[in-house]
C-alpha cells in the first residue's frame, strides 16, 4: 500500500506542486494505517476492561525488543506503550486496576497459591 503511493512521489521533482500532491497522498496512506492500528488497540483494550477486574502487564523495554531485526517493523508498529496507555485510562475510568510488573519478576517460578518461589526449575517441570 505504501509502495504504490511512494513510487510516484520518488519520481517527482523536488519543490514541484505535483510532488506536494503525491506527498499528501503518502501522508494520507500513513494516517489511514495509523488509525487502523489505534482502532484495533482501543477495541482490544475495551475487551480486556470488560472481561477483567485487574489487568497485569509487564513493563517491556522496547529498545531491547527492537534488537531482533526480523520482527522490528511489526513490534514498532504494534506500539506496546500506546496500548498500555489506552488500557490504563480505560481501566481507570471503570474503577479497575492495572498492575505493571518488573520484567525480571519470576512469575513462572512462583506458586500461584502460596507464593513460594522455586530457585531452579527445569523446562520439563514448567507449564
């Protein structure tokens, strides 16, 4: 979608009126995609709010997520921080809670009943 709008733009002379028109078409295309992502995030956040009293999210470091070059585009487009912000204000207006966890919190090693933490857990034991 971008490529079809970007190609004619690259062929236009700088400073021309036709280049400005082509640039507006590219901007409109970018805006359309950004609105689609935002709409999806709003809908997903709304379903989380309606289904849960408390939502727990991990505070991810987006800079570390961008180190994988194969999935960088999709992770950048996903806008994790933007989703968490939308989720936070929707939960707040409903009187519900958002808990942000540390990325190094050992949730798979902690018992959900008694809170006991196991130091060493092989992959065969994890569920």
